[in-house]
């Protein structure tokens, strides 16, 4: 690809105010005052915990680090740094016993040299982490805050009922490059910001290696494709390669199902999410 236009910018001061107010008002509207979130050592969760503290107060936010025995040590160390910077309580909940119990009963999940096996194992770990968070949610009457950014949601780069699950999500309309800008503004530790993005689901995994493109390039394209609704010809004229446009566009299309609630077959007069649709705050 030739020199590409930049990724979308971010009015960080305004975005901070909007997201802090969103978290405070929506949490209270649901009838809660506490939040719980997974702290992975990555930039997305580090940003969300900073926003959560500004919205609810550090004493009302529980962060949970959920390592597996194969997780990189930096993940827990950086999660601890993030919690310390935000001044929130950090619980370490090792998912190894849960995960190994399941894996031991599924011999076909042992050969991690196979990409399909690594993907299945990664999904298992992600869903076990969300099981843990929702249990803490029930235990502490706390709302689960999501940590999936807009780039991940558009590309379907996440696990259904795993890291994509949440009660509310403050950063789901921020592209990765905007997450970086806002994190710098809020003082997220530089070691977290500079760390190559990774779900840390297997050794050596990085987001950009899996996606096949750099986040800045993806964000620049998605912003013009999704937010500005530019045509393919317009994108080509701006320097985006045809195979890049087609690859990202197809990935957005085929992952639409991940961004929607489950499709319900219509057999009655009023069907949930089809005819029976109300705003989130209906009745409150």
C-alpha cells in the first residue's frame, strides 16, 4: 500500500467527559453503584479502569486479573501496575484449575501446534474469564464493564460470551488508535501503552500478527468505510490497496452476527428484538 491517510483523531478531553458521565449515569440507572472488570495488562482494560474510577470512585471498582498458567508474566505484572495507578482493588483469580479440568476431558484440545486447537483453547479461556467476572458481579452487586474497542467489534476480533460480553461498554465506539490517544491523556502507564496488543491466549500471540495488518491502517480504513461511508473508489483514490479494502470489508460483513443479540424465530405477534423493542433505559 502507498502512504495511507492517518487513523481517526480523538478529542480526548471531551471524550473523557462523555464516557465518565455515560458510566456513572448508566450504572446508576440500572440500580447499581459498583463495577467489576477484567484487567489483562493490556491498554483497553487499563483505559476502562481509569474511566471507571473517575465515574464511580476507586472504592467502588473491582478489577480482576485472570491468568492461566501459560500466560505471559508481563500480563499480570502490568495488570498490577494498572490497578496501582488507578488505585483500585485487584483480585487475582487463576483460571488454570477450571481450564485444565475441561482440557483434560478433551484430548483433541492438547495439540497446540494446530491453529484450530489454539483458537478453541483461547475461546475457552476467554469464556472462563467472563464466567468469573459475572460471578463477581453477582457476589458484589456490580455491573460488568466491557473492554472491547470499536476496531475489535467491527472485525469480530473477540469471543462471543467471552471478552465481548459486558453489562455496558464505554470504549466500544473508540477505534484502537483513539484508545491509545485517550489512554495517554488519562496517564495510563507507558509500558502498557507501548506493549504490542495481545489477548495473550497462547505464547507469542499478537493482535496485528493475527489480523494481518497494523491497527493504524485498519483504523484509517474502518473510519472512512464505516463512519464516513466512503465508496470503494474513494478509498482506492486515497491509497488503500484493493485487497486490503476487500479483506477488511468482508471481515466486517461476516462478523455482523457477533454484534447482534441472538436471532429469534418469529412465531408470535410481538417478538423480542424484532417487534418488542425499547430503549435500554425504558421504564427507569
